[in-house]
């Protein structure tokens, strides 16, 4: 309820061009969107988890991933269960619940939040991985939905650990606040850190959270992003299917399609030229 009220207030202020902080320049926001434009590659997308909230599209590149780390435990654990069925160890964390919604012999739950420090209530991602998989150097999967704390969590993660996550599926919140300069600085640094080692391969707007349209930019309040590590990307081009055939609405209501400003597939049906210097990939 609080999140919906905040989102409504932000949209209302935007309609009147009234903001409590300095505005981010439109071109600066568009530049970030261009860097996040989803890629298509030789690894097709598959869906793990339920046909609704809690399901994510991932590249079909899950072989030999040792474990899934899933901070943020909701009422559903279908995604984590499917990871366990594929033989992954699954580590879940959330201080706000007593236990995961489902059980599995490969589930390992700790009642803590993830963040930028480790204490009785919080732990860093590095400390969590170090304590659960001591001595391991295998590839990992990260699925993270922690209601706005994802930005500081990514910024607090070591570069070495970030490189171990072959795939990252993350819901990013409060995206309409990209117009807010202080928030943009935080969010863009978190995205830029991920983009040092990974490329975005999918974005799905969460239709439960609403959108903000300002100066021609349609920004969902929350969206699910999937990233694949650069060394796993083969024959990349810009993605062209929006929505993807496997996308499903998070809740009943108005369907959201990823707006043109977020992707590089032109309305004329032709792909925009893929720029290797913008993606940090060897093409």
C-alpha cells in the first residue's frame, strides 16, 4: 500500500513538473536505457517459476551452476523449486518471514536481510556466499527481489563475486525516480556496475506497480531484469520481441509492454545497429 501511494504521488508531481529534488536530464536517462537495451543471443530464453509473479525468464544456460542465491522470500517459491529440481543448491534469505513458502532438501534458509553490512539482522552478499560455499569457485545464479534495497546490495558486492554470477535475475524498484537526480546517481551506478561484467538480455515491466510517462519516456515503477555474463553471450543482436512469448503479467490488470525507449528495435521493424563499444562485448 505504501509503495503504491508513493508511486501515485510521484506520478502526480510529475504531471505538474513538480519535484522535491533537482531533475535528471532526459538525455542522461535515455543513455542509461540505451546501455540496458536487451540483447538476443544464441542462448534462448526459458521461463522458471510460476506463470505470474515470481517467475523469471533466463537464458537456457544453467548447466553446471552450483547454486542459486535468492534474497527476498515471497509467498511463492516456484522459481527456487525449479532450480533445486535441476540439482542446484538453493540459498534463501529474508528476515521478514519465518520460512520459505515451499520446502526442498536442497533449500537452505537464513532469517536475515542482505545489505551492505553484516550483523544480527543483515549480511552482505559476499559474507553469505563465503559462509555457505567455502572454498567454491563455481558459477552461481542470483535471483533478487528485495523491495528497493537491491541498489545498495549490488554496489556493496565485490567485483569477484559479481563475476561468479553467470545469470542475474533482479527486480528493480522505484524506477520512476530516475528523474530524481540523487536517486539516479545511486541507481545508475548499480546498473553500471552490473554492466561491467554482464549484459541485459530481458526486461519485463511489473504491471502491479504502474508507470510514469514524462517527456516521452515511459518508465515502469518496477521491472524484472535478466543479465547474462558477457563471456556466455554468443552472436548477440538487439532483442526484437516485446513482450517475449514467455512473458506473463505479474497480476491481473492492465498489461504493460516494454516501451520503445527501453529497447533498440525500431518501430519500423528494423534493428538499430549493435554498438560493441557501448556494450563492452567482443562482437
